[in-house]
C-alpha cells in the first residue's frame, strides 16, 4: 500500500513538473514567408521592373481576416525611407500579400513601396539583412534574416 502511495505521489509530482514547464511560443498568425532580395536580371540598374523583382511576402495563416492598417515592414537600417506602412488593407485568411519595392497599382495580392531613383532605391541588401513586421502598435510580430550571396531569396 505504501509503495502504491509513493508511486502515485511520484507520478503526480512528475505530471506537475511537466505542466509547470513553459509552453513554446506559437508562430504568429501573420508572418513573413519569403524575402526575394536579389532581383532577377543583371545588372540591377534600379529600373522599376528590377525594383519590383525584390519583395517580401507576408501570409495570414489564420482562419480570420486581419487588418494590416498601420502595420510596417522594414529592413535592418534605421533609415526612415526604408519603412513600408500599410494603409487601409485587410489580409484575408490563408492569403499572401507581396510588398514590392518599386511602383505599381496596389491590389489584394501586391502592394508597392513606391521607390524609384536608381540603385539606391533598393531596400534589401544582396548579402545579408533582416525584415521586420510590426503591428500598428509597433509591436514586433515577426522577423526573418538572411546571410547568403548563394541564393536570391530566403524562405522564412
């Protein structure tokens, strides 16, 4: 009888120890899924088609639409012109939006940073950088880093 009580106590203690361990952080519902940092073609001359060849993709993996109004995407620099701010925009459940560096007409699947001006207009460094996604309150939602010249893009 005493052995059974000791085994029961040990099992309960082990169960409480497992329950007390912190849970792993869940992946964010809205997340960066890809950065295409080396636009196709050579040389990259800063033309609009080349600028739009570099982009970051953001996916809503949840079951509900999410308003991205006021959310930002930026790179590792502290330059204010390297911040893309979403205007009124809702990302539907399961959908992806591509934020392209150059100019174009915004749609449900493509948004445009609106940059121009040659080679200095690129956002993403061709060897290493980090993309940060923040909500309208400025809280970091997701980030993705790369450090490679062997690839043109990073799947996050």
